């Protein structure tokens, strides 16, 4: 049973555009929602994370929007650059439970 | 500060064989988690160890096992390999057990023929 559903599977965005990746979760006990970025040949690396006490968190060009009632959260990449081309994973956790990951979104930013 | 080191990086095995993968966490990190990454399923949790004790186990058959040593280094073993075990096996370490940043290694890519 997949606990975190991520969409789209792949995304192509023009340079300078906005990339949006969405995730939905089922377990209302989840209280930690990170996004990981993975480049080819590398392991995933934490990009940004949010807890449900806030609805939005921004770090540079990256923003997480969180909707607790809808059980959804999304990653927005503003002014997308070719260097942002990577696979992005959303994840969720509750206390000491392991991170549950979405299936990933392959982002390609084209010039 | 050295990152998470996984060995070997690549290996090829045949069905029925067994394999052992090794992970050295970041110095001072006591929690080690293992994930299986495949194109169709994303990252799936295998196990988590903290201070040599298995704290959580994912939904994988008993052929998958692991352990953690007193120096926090960890190994995972897969016995009686099947074609479907071909995947990238990722190890991640963290300072504590509570949800926080996982630091991933570059993985061990296993191909089963």
C-alpha cells in the first residue's frame, strides 16, 4: 500500500519557468514532510522539509506548500534552471517511523 | 567530513547466489537505514538500525537481512538472489532516530543475471 502518492512521474519545464510537483498522503499521523533531490549516479539529498504547523516554507527558489486538510503538499521551483534537472522525491514520516517516499518525479529543465 | 560510504558500488551476481553490501555512516551518526531503489517503485524501506539494534523493518522477505556493528557500520545481506532483486541499494545515516535529515550514500548497484 503506497502511503505517499507523487505526481507527475516526469516533467519538462522551460528555463525560467515554474516547476510544480505534488504529493498526497494517507496517514494523518505523518508530521514531517521532506523533499529529496537526486542527480544521476548520486544518492538522494535533502532539499527542503516542512512540518504541519506551517502552510508554506521557502528556501531560495524552492518552496513547499502544505495543505493539512487536503493531506497534500507540493514543491515549487521558481525560475527553474538546467542545473535543477534531477529526480525529486517527496517523503513523509511520523515520529520514529521510517521515511516513506513517493515514487519520484524526473524533472528536465530545457533552455 | 566524509560522507556515507557504500561498497561495493557495482556488482553482478547470478540467481541463487547471496550478496553482502557494506555501509560506513558519517562519523558520529548512530542511525543507519537501508532502502531499495528501482525505477518502478522508487525508494522502498528495508531496515533501520540504531545502536546495533534493528528498530524497524520494511515489507521484504526474510532473504533480506542486516546488522549493525558497534562502530555503527552496517551490512545487509540478500540470500538466494532473484532477478527481481536487481536494484540500487542505498544506505543512509542520521545523527538521531527522530525524523531529521537522512544522508545517503551513492548506493550499491546490484544486477542479478
